[in-house]
């Protein structure tokens, strides 16, 4: 998780906001800090018209994952993040800027189920 998620949660209505913050604390989720590298990479997503300014938090989520060498970002956001064009274009911009590709997946794509 990253600081951009925490900032975004600050705008969520109660009780959802507190429930999410409690879950983060309960599971001791590490929070990645903001950085100029993340800001710069997120700006490149805007320059290349991958994700608009209106949805800047989406850009920061993906950029933060790439800058910190994360393999996967999990999102239910099918409008801006989890779309084929976003996946392909963020990978291209990441590689052009010296960062690895980040796989963008739905939770169901990464949860393992035991066979009955």
C-alpha cells in the first residue's frame, strides 16, 4: 500500500474510512512513502494521456508500485486502472523511464483457492 491510498481514504465517508484504516492497522500493512520519482513517473502517465489529471490518484498508485519494484497492483477499478490500454501503456512508459512493468490485476486473479 502507499501513502496515496491513505490520502485517498481521507476523502472517504465514515464509517468506511475508519473501517479501512482499522484494517490497515490490524494487518500492519506497510505504507510506501511519496517520492519525487513516483511524482515524476505519474506525470509521464499524464503526458502520454494514459490516465487524466481528474484521476491522478490512479496514476500515483501505479507509479508508486513501479518505483518501489512491486510486481502487482490489485484493483477493482475497472474504469481507469484495470483496463487493457492502461496496462499496456503504463508498461511502456515504465520501461522508457527505467522501471519494471507492474501487473494490474483483479483480486480474483491472484487469490488461490483450495480444491475441495
